[in-house]
C-alpha cells in the first residue's frame, strides 16, 4: 500500500488549479445561462388574440372609439379653458382701464370741464373691448357646457360598454392564464430537455472521474449543471413541488455525506488510516490505543500527546536493540523483524526504514476490532 500521490506539485500550481477550476465552472454556468435565457425568450400567448376569441370585435372597437372620443373632448375642453384664462386676464385689464377713465371723467365733471374728444374715444373703446370680451367668455362657457353634455353621454355609453366587457373578462383571463401556464411548461420541458444530456454527462463524469487527476474539472462542470437545473426547476415548477424536491435532495446529499464520514471512521480508507498511524508513531504512542510506546531511551519516561516533543531524553542514548515490540495495552504488534533485512521495522507503516521493503498494511476489519483488540494478526 504505497500509492501516495507524489506528483502534487508546488502549492502555487495547486492554487492555480482551483482558481481555474472555479473559472471553468463559472464560464459553463454562464454559457448554460445564455442558452436557457434564449429558450425562455420564445414568444408566449398574446392577450389580444385570446380577447378576440371570446369578445365581439364590434364591442372592442366601440370601447376603443369611445375612449378616443372621450380623450378628444377632454382635450378640447382643456383648450377652451386655457382660452378662457387668457380672456379673463384681458377682461380684467380692460375693466381696470375703463374704471380709471370713468374716475377721471367724474373728476372732470365735478370741476365742470368737458372731456376731450380723445378721452371720450378711449372710454368708448375700452367699454367696447370689455363687452366683447365678456361676450366671448360667455360663448366659451357655452361651448364647454355643450361639450360637457356630450361627454356625459359618451361616458354613459362607455359604462355600458365596459359592463359588457367586464362580463366576459374572467373567461378571457382564465383562458389566457391557461395558455401562459402551458407555454411555461413547454419552455421548462425544452430547458430540461437541453439540460438532461448534461445531467447524464455530469453523473457519468462524477462516477468515472471523481477521484482521477481531472476531478476539479468534473466537480466544476457538475456544480455548474446542478446550479442550472435547480434554477430552472425553481422558475417553472410550482413552488410547492419545488420545495419538496429541494428539501428531498438536500436530505439525500447530507445523508450521503454523513454516511461517508461514518463509514470512514468505521472502515477507514488506507490513506486516512496511515495518516493516523504516522501521527501516532511520531508521538511514540500506540496508533490503536494511544498507550505510550516505551522502548529504547524512552523506556522509563512518561509523556502525553502534548508533552512528547518538549521533554529531554536521557543522555546515554544507546542504539535501540529492542527488536519487535507489542503494545502492552491493546496487544497490537507495533515493531517487528523485517523479513527482508531482518532489522526492526514499524509494523503499521508500509516501508522498512532500513531496506525500503514495502508490505501491505491491512486495515482493521471494523471499529470495534481496532479499538478493542489487535488491528491485524500476523
Ligand atoms: Zn495499544
Ligand atoms: Zn528491511
């Protein structure tokens, strides 16, 4: 069991791999997004068409005509009112002039002075203007009143027309909603149809290559596809259905992760187990039960995982001639004679430190056997 991946590369390279894998995933996500968006832009049903199916064309035309006529009259009225405002200004101006002239004349009469020809003329003109303005103002009022009359009539017609339309509106809306739903379903199925081969590809890639050299690419692709699938389902599936699909998927994923984690503890992968063994040997503790390995210069010492590297060893460190060693606590063989060079080697590590002979380190059968008894029988 010496399948260590020796070609990991420098950390910059590994970092670059993760950066590019992320970029790769994001680009695929974008590309899929563009395709799906274009599919989503397919034209849906038109409300006007549905309306034309259920409502008499004359009725619709009448509605449009009435609306236009009413708008026209309202615009005309606004025009007339503006004219009135201008006229009102002019009238009040001429009235003021007239009053001033009258005051002037009265003053002249009191002093027995006859008004000149020009003064008489001016007064007459301003009176004339005032009166004609009044007349025009009245005429405008009359026009506005007339328009009010026809407006009332048109509004009455519009009310009748609207009532008839309102009667048929629910049928139209219902049919329109049905068509929109059908169109959405069509778009959703086209989108899922486009995604389906990708989903299959994602699953196949995952099953085949998840632990290969190319796994970052596979993960990036799979995550991008998964994101788009969830997105489409979220958009088009009724939220009730989507809610259950989402929570169901989440439960499955979490359960799977938990299962794998538990399985790793119960039936550890060799890599994982070797790390645990290496760690324990480095601290001179039994890899199985953590009992100190008291051999060589450490025979009479006491240490724990925390203090092992802080303590000083006895000065006379004579070469260890203990040979094989078994944990007195759990009876696991920890050091043994190498069958190749006949020197002492670690029992739970793959290679002999003297001659490099490699053997298969076997994992204990289950958690129970590894924590209670010997992990491997020799
Ligand atoms: Zn032990
Ligand atoms: Zn050896």
